[in-house]
C-alpha cells in the first residue's frame, strides 16, 4: 500500500477513493495480519464439493446459519486419504484469507477430520426410511406411463433452462403432444410449498403425464425436492409423473 494512501487512511476514510483492487488488498492484509485467522479449526457440513481436473478440491462448509467457501490445494489433496463428500460433517484446519479476484473470504484447508454424516444428509436418510416403511416407494404404487401421451403438463420454473430443454425434446420426439407449463419456483425456502401447489393445480387440469424437473445445481439447490410434503404430494398423484431433477450424479 502506498504512503499516500496510508496518509489518507490516517486522516479518515471520508475523502479516500479506493480502487476495487486497493480495497480488496487492504481487507486481505487485515485478515492476513490477524494471527487468529492463520490457524483455525472449524466444524461444519460439506456441500457443493467439486474436484476439477486441476487436482484442487473446492467445497462449501456450512451450519444452520452461515456458509464459507473452502479450498484444498492439490499438493495437500494428493496426500489426504479422505475424499470430501457432500453431507459429511467435518473439522477443518487451515487459514482464512480473502480471494481478491472473487472478492470473497475463503478457508484454505490444511487438514480434514471427518466426524460422520451431516445433519442434512441424516435428515434425508431418516425421511427416506420413514416413507419407505409407509410403502410410498413400493413398486405396485407406480402408475404406468402412457405409450402415446397427447397432453403433457410441465411443472418447473419458466426461467429454467430445463424448461426449454424439455420443450425441445418433446418437439423433436413427439411433436403431436400438447404441452402446458405450470410455473413454480424450484429452489429456496418457499420452493417445497410452491411445488406442492403446482402439483395440486396439475391435478385439477388433468393430463396424460406430468414432467416435474429442473436443471443441475448444488445439493442445497436441489434439496426442495427432498422435502416430505413434496414427496407425499407426488405419491398421492393419480397422473403419472416423470421427474428430472439435476444431472446424472444428483440424487433426490
């Protein structure tokens, strides 16, 4: 940081004009000079785990109120016997700094200690077992798909790329079908109830088949489709539903 900037800072911030780079560098210097931030142990649940070809590992660490982005550099990842997985509850040790290019605080991880499955994963597994015992997933509960559906309802967000993907596939493979969109939000705290409402609307309209879907996203983005009221609403439908949630590796 230049002497002129330090002089301006010492006389107050009111007349100081920062560049974005100067501001982020200043914040980074503040964090890096705090010895408490150089060796921290943090407990949380993993989500959004990504392993690009670079060999580095990226993920989010969250609790019920907050989230921080984390990085494991390749040099550390290759020495680790543990591979981070979504839903794992862990203790991370590392240092906190500011990633200037993205303007965000990150935890640079030196070691990971797993302490079991995270709350979100456990809740999903408990719910899955509960509903299975009630028979919601029994094969005899499945409704046979029509061979030639002429009326197709699509339950998704009109802003989702998945909506246009579905329309394109229908137009290409079964152009004689009539389609109708029932709009709903597909992520966020309001999504489960809105999806249930959309299915209720679909029930009143009637159709040969319903497509319920959205594009890919993080585990947190897709979690609305694991909500108990959504699963029960799908199970109660008398119209067959084809669900397309996320990409091939996403589980809902």
